[in-house]
């Protein structure tokens, strides 16, 4: 028989100690509310810390209109939230914690020391000074018969009595850090409208010439190799051609990296809707068609084709290997077909990599299931923030900024709700 522990009481219970939950906690505590943050893990901000391991990209410095447009279909939901708490406000918040920031050459914004841990430590000290309490290793299990949120602990089941509940449990990526998506069943059972969680900012498995994937030889030699200074183009569902320039990485089963992430939602949607997707890879985006054709047509004498392409086009390593991997012998020796492939090498995809491997997730609580304060329309007094909501963003600080912004808006919603309750 499960032991039921004494009920914990607070004004506001916040489930999830990631950026969205902690920001909601800070805003509410600053308003004088009694806040309890509960999380299934032993420490706060586990995913936040891992995301900052290679350099804590907080936000982006581009103008707000372009910034908001990065969220695609979710721009309408997030625009007013980012007006309230956008990139400038996020940098000011960090400065208030004593964390200076700078703008990198790409326009991305980082803490001056590039690390997440000092920021998180300082933030937790601030939260505790505001009276925020923490209950770690508390795994949310839904509601009991009395309508109280309940949490599984090592000692037994912990009920919580709160006037308002903020759910900030993340999406479904990196489940080992706590964002395992188990909350979907709990909310679906309460009639909350959801979209299935899907991988976002993820890699894809390719479909090679044999209909499977990379050949063993190619995978063994080039897994982990970066393709730099390339461009890709993808045909969107509305017929528009989306193009990006940058770099990505070959994996043992396919492709991943910033350039793939930037167009990943279009590729994922095409796979779902049509059962197939591909992108065209331009290996030499700075070259004209005429220049490439002339270089290939130049007499090569006794040199091999590989030596000729390296000498005339500068193609070697993984770029050259990709041509041999994906083109037939006839195509490689047809100057026109080869020139076309250098500028538009078709790479077919089989599937996105699993959700657990993705940087973030799409799907979650439908936008029309919450009101302007992010309160669930079917569950008065229950709010959602962060990646639980149905939106996605590219890497580059957009994901983190929106998590903070939804935390701020949820706190505003809670404050208005509690004031309305008298």
C-alpha cells in the first residue's frame, strides 16, 4: 500500500525546475506569492546546464520582427509574449543577476564566460532569497481524488495544496534529464487538446542509392565529418523553395547540424505528409553554373577524375566522397550531370532521428487550449509554460528565449487569476 505523506501547502505550485518554471517562480515571488517548485530530478536546470555545455547561447541580437518570425506557425502565439519579455529583456535580466553578456559574430548572445552553471547558481540563490521553496525528486503523477496535484517520492505519495498550478515539464527530448513527455497522458485524461510530440532540431537518416542508407565504407570514413560553406534548399508545402547556407555534419546514418535544423520542420512535415523528403545540396554556393561547367570540361589529361575535381573545383574529402556515394558511374563521367549535381545534389531522407535524441520537440498543448495568460481552458487555475506548449524554434537562442517568455506570461496569468479569486 502506498504511503501518503502530509500535504504540502503553498499559494503557487510550479512543476518543473527548468528555465520556464524558474522564471515563473521568480516573477511570482517578486509579487509576494508563496511559491513551491517541484521537480523529478535531484537538481534544478539539468537540461539548461547540458545545453550550455558548449557555450550558453541565451538569445539572439536580431531585430524583434525577424526574431518573432523564426517561430513560424507559432509566431502569433509568441509575438505578444516576446514583446513583454524578448531578447533585450532577457539580457537585462541576466545583467541584474550580475551576468554580463556579449553578442558573437553570428549575432548570438552569450554570457561573458560562455557558461551556464554560474548563471544558474546565481539565479537559484536569488530565488531562495525571494522565499521560493524547492522540493526535488518529486515526480508529478496527476491529481488525487481531492483534486490536489500529487507527486511520487522515495518516501511515498506527496499531495500538494495550491491555489494555482504551473506546469513547466518540458517536451520530450533528452528524457534522461527529465523532459520525458509522460505528462501528455495525464493532461489528455483531463480533456486537454494536444498535438503529438515530435523531434525538432534533429538529425535525419538518409536513403542512399541502394534504398537503405550510407554505404558502410562511407559511414566508417566520414561519420562526424563537417560539410562547411555549403547551401541546401528544400521545397516547402506551399511550393516555395527555402534556402539556407552554412554547415552540417555527416553521421553514421545520415545528417545533422545547424543547417539541417534550420529547415528540419519542413523536412519532417514532408516525410509525414508525403512519406518522402529530400533536400538539394550545393557544394559550391559561391560558384556560378558556368564556372563549374567550365572547370569540369577543362582537359584533365592523364589525371584521375578525383584529382581533376580537386584541382579545378577544390572538391576533396567528404564533399568529393558524397558525389561518388550518391551518383552513378555514368553521372560522374557526364560533365553536364556532374556540374548539376555539384550545385544541387539530391539527398533523400528516410526519417527523423528519434525524439529522445533531438535538441527540442514540437507538439504539445495546443495553442487554442490555453487563454492569453496560458491557463488551460478546461482546467481553471492550471497554467502551462515552456516546451509543453505546441511551438518550436530553431537553435540560436530562440528556444531558450521563448521558454523564458512563456514563464513570464504564465506568472502574469497566475497573478491575474489569484487576484480575481479574491
